[in-house]
C-alpha cells in the first residue's frame, strides 16, 4: 500500500499478508486443529483440502506451533519447491534433515540403507513424527503411493509412528477419491477446510482494519469503512486472501477520489466482475486446462475454451456435468 494512502487513513501497515492466524481463529479452525492433532497422534496420512486463499497454510502454521510447544511429536517439513518432482528420496531427505538437525551426517544414497538408517533414527526417538507438505495438489500419483508405503514402513519397523499432512487444493482430495487411487485414498483422512462463513468474513474485515490502524492516531474502523461496505465486501469474497487484496484496492480508490472512508460504491468499483467466472473458480480449486482434460478425457484445447467460457450449448453442459460428477463444483 502507498505510504500516502496509509498516512491519509492513519494506517500503520498494509492489509496484505497480515494473515489469518491465531489472533483470529474461527470456531471451524479451532475444531479442525483439534481433529488434526488427534489424527496425527495415530500415525496417519492426512489431507487438508481447500480452495486457494482460505488460510489453510496459515492454520497449519498455528497447528505446527502448537505441536512444537507441546513437544510430544517431532515436527518435520518438506521444503522442496518442485512438488511435481517429489519422490521417496525427497521425502526421506526431508525427514533426515529435521531428525539430524545440526548433526554432521551424510544421508545414504542407496535406497535400502537409507530406509534402514531412517528407521533406526526414529526407533531411537521412540516418539511420533509428522511431516508437513504444502502445495500437495501438485504431487504425482507415484509420490502419493510412496507416502503410504513410507508410513507403513515406519509403523512396521520402529517403535514410533509417522504421520504425513498434505495441504492442497480440492484437486488433491478429488484425486485421492478416484477409484484408481483406492489403495491410498481409503487409508487417508481428508479434512475440508471450508474457510470462513459470511459472519466470519465480516468479523475478519473489522479485525483486519483494526489491526492495521495506528492506535496512536485514534482511528476507528467505522471512521475508515462504512458498515454496508464491510457487508458487501464480505458477501462478494470467499477467502481472507481476496479480502486483503480488495480492501487494499478499496482504500487506494477511495484516496484517489478524495473520500474519507470506503463505501459501497468503492467496493463495487474494485471487485473484479469476473471473480466467479469458470476459469478463476477452477484455478482456485487447483485445476488448469491440462488437469481438466485428463479428468474428463477431452482435448486440452477444448478444456481451455471451456474455462474461458467459449464453449456453448449442449457441449458446455456435458463438460460441466462431467466436472460435477467427479466432485469439481462450479
């Protein structure tokens, strides 16, 4: 956010990135964390599924912090950015990296030896471990099957337990529910992260503005954003990410217009008219044209045209019905 805009509205910082953290923990997040902690203690493959921007990763950050503070489960993370290339070696490297934190020990390259040493390390700990993998919707089918085998190997050969938590778009959940993935999907606990209710979004907007306001300058939320504008923004958005984006744009437009506060006209002006079109909706679910083509067994070019709203008539309905049938809501 521009410095001039912040000074004009007595803001101490911009809205982007302030987050959906434990300072604003909805009832849904509180219950989800409780359920996740229980699943993790059992040694499970766990999926947290939700559209982009709902706050999955930030909620998991809260969960990790709680687990670390309790110090009953060793918390590990996969930091690999190339999710499509993740394999069993990448996953075991992630575990070694956290288990050997600060120790000078080379990770064996040979698969059999690598797994044996990993099991020995976990057995000596005599405790449970959890490995978190973000952006897991990009994992390959083989990687997902390897995860199941890794959990089973640890369970059968050590006194510890390994849980793996996958965080990703609904595409990940849908893939695991396909008949071809029954071997893994039937052993996976899936939690849908639905984000915020309309009431939560109204509360989040007020919380966001309040926490970005310079208290020393005594600015109130009601002085900066009209109540009806708050309600309209909450109605038109579905995630904290969208709220942060459009709230910042709203203050910029209000500043350009010389207004004292954000009103409903400003909200209408900044909200993208195509916010709920097919392409952005599918993107938030984790699907691009190639993924849609693979799921429905159609040509990628036709999938691309459908996403752009350029397929009409009965063919549009056929593709839409096909997506609904495999659990992709539109």
